[in-house]
């Protein structure tokens, strides 16, 4: 799949890894749409890349909001070629201690945003891709989930977060099997410690240095390195149902 004129939706595209992906795709002459709840940042990017980037404010956990966004994309662009599910939140909380138990509301919130939000966008996007599918093409669409190494080996205090990211890995292959007849591919990318605004709290925490030192490369990853991995998932028409780690080789000990 070539990038020029490709219609790509990036959730959480107003900052962090999502923004890095958007910037790379614009350079490759793709038609980029970002959705986010960070309206000020989204509008600023739309102004910066006037005519090259479209911002849509959308709550991906809301069915009507999400379906309306996909319908708007069809109306304005005629199709959707790829979705990168980058939107997500981080939460750290112990399951239980002598002082109490994990909050039900915080567990539900992170699962709703990270897991259902990504599924919600993907199901409506996949319907549009299927409707526009061409049996003679090698690929009619690509869906990428931004999971995390936490989904494979979560740390202390990450039960909710790791569950939400592990669920994305778990849905990758069955979704790829569901959509294979339309030649729509589904893959997951699992970043490790990446230098983003969201990761700052982890890095400056008590165990932050130890976690960086546990990486063979002894550094944080860069958003553009994750972006390159996502672009590979889009461009390789035979990559399907795969989960790719982009973590500098880290394997976490118990912190």
C-alpha cells in the first residue's frame, strides 16, 4: 500500500505518538485526519498544515460520535484506507492493600478509553472499508492498534492499564480473521518506554532510571521510531494479525 493520497485516520493524533505519525504521513503526501478531545491542539495542527490535515473532535468511547466521524470522513474523502488507534490514557493503581482496593471507576475508565474506544473506531472504520473493498486489490484497508509492552508484561500498579492494552493484542488476530475476506489487515504495535508527555511521570518516578537502565540501549524510544513501525504496518500488504514490539529490547524485571 502506497502512502500518497492514502486516507488515514489517527485517533489521539493531536499529541505524542499520534502527532508524530500524522507529521510523517503528511510528508509522505497522505490525506491525514486526526481525532482527539484536545480541541485546542487539534485546531492548531489543522492550521499549521492547512489543507493537508483535517481535525475532528470526537469522543471515541461514544458510539454516535464515532459513527458520525466515520460518516463525515466518507462524505469528505469518499473512503478510508487506514486507521491507527493511538488514543489512550495511563493509570497506575494497586489491586489492593491494607488501605483499600482498586477503584472500580478508574478500571472502567481505562478499559473504556483504551480498549472499547479502539474497538469502537475500528468496527465503524472496517464497515466503511468493507463497503469500498475491491476484490482485485491486495489490500483494502489497514487497522493498527497502539498497544504497549505492558500488555505483554505489565508492572506493579498496572493491572488496569495492562489489561486494557493486552485486550488490544488479544483482538488483533480474531479481527484480522473476521476482516480477511475483504482484504482488510489488522496489526498491533507495542511500544516500550517512549519519550512522550504521557511518559514523563513514569520516567521521573522512583523507578524511572532503573526502567531505562533495563533497556539494552539505555535510552527512551522516540515517537518517530514508533511512527515508523506503524507506517510499516500500513505499507506491508502481507503483514496481518501480527504484534510487533518496539521497545529497544527491554524485558522488565519486577520493579
